[in-house]
């Protein structure tokens, strides 16, 4: 019978997790400090995750949370855009109203002359 090898087995997926965490953080434009604050961990912990020194307790949860943040930012951006569009529509309506009132005023002034 062959003895079990004592050599640690490296898992390629482990390497990808750190890169995925870093890529997700960078896509969000977060610094390691900001990410550490979000997850309530030390900055060195984030650095270690990204360098694959050690994995978070639940890598999928970290990646999912980062994706959620990115999705939330997209929604916030869309809401901002909708808000700007609503304001523009309000301004356009007010501008039309002002134009009509100006025309009526001009007509009334011509009649008086």
C-alpha cells in the first residue's frame, strides 16, 4: 500500500478567488480600506484575500456581496438619471407655460397701444 503524500495540494480555484475579489473591488472603484470597512475587517485581511494568502470564510458570499454593491450602484445611477429626466420634463413644461404667458402679455400690450 502506498503512503499518502504529505505535500499540500494546491487548488487552482483558490488562486482565482483572490483575483476575483480584487477585480470586483476595482470594478466598484473601492480601495482596500473602503472594502475593509464594508465587510468590517482589517485592511490587511482584504489584502490577504486578494493575494490568496488566505480565503474569506465564505468566498462566494464575499463575491456575491460585491456583485450586489455593483448592481446597487447601477440602480442608483439609473434612479439619478430618471430624476434628472423628470426635472428636465418639469423645466420644459415650465418653459412652455412661460412662453404662452409671454405671448399673451405681448398681445395684451399691443392691444393697449
